């Protein structure tokens, strides 16, 4: 058993976490006020993944959700206090992102990427995907940076 690699993004009202596990099965995401527990079987060999994260700040577990895709599991954590910036995902500074696909020496603006158009498109798509009742979307990324969803 090992932690799944993941990416996280801080926004005004939400924190997004994407667990990068292809062909996941038996996905279990447990949202608690100050902790997130993620587990699944992944890949063709059904390798067991487990991530337990003591979160930097509290979240609203009732308004947090996740969505499984073929390549990853997207989690949308509703912040307990809107507008409060999270400089890191975990409560402890040590080992901030060792198994989470990040680098503790990177400054937040570089990780955050708020000015990056492609990252904004990713968040738009993630928000729509997490709030949809349908599982299939056709989407196109156009050279101008627009995302069309049908």
C-alpha cells in the first residue's frame, strides 16, 4: 500500500485535489472537518492506495464532493472560511507534499498558477464535472484558450 500521487490547488472558496490513479476501483473518499481520507485500488494490478491528510484549515464536509474519471479522482473541498488562503495543504509544514506530487521549496504563486489560462480552464472543467449529473462530456481546447462543452 502506498499513497497516490496528487496535485492540489487553492481557490477562494474551494481547495481542489486531484488524485492521479488510472483505472481506479473501490474509491472511498471520507471528508471530515479537518481531515481527508482517500483510498482505492488502481491500475491493472489493483494496487491499494491510501492517503490520509490532516488539512491546513477546516472544510465543510457536507458541501465537499468527489468525482471519479478514468485517469483520476477529483475532490472539491469547500473551505470552512471562504477567502482564507491556504499556503499549503497539510497542517504540518514538514513533508508538506512528499507523496503528493509537489515540492515544499516552491513558492505558492508558482504552485498556485492563478494567472495561467490553462489552469483556469482546468478549474472550470473540474467545477462543471463535479457539479454535473452526467458522466460524459465532449470538450475541446481551442488555440485561443477557450473550452467548449457540449
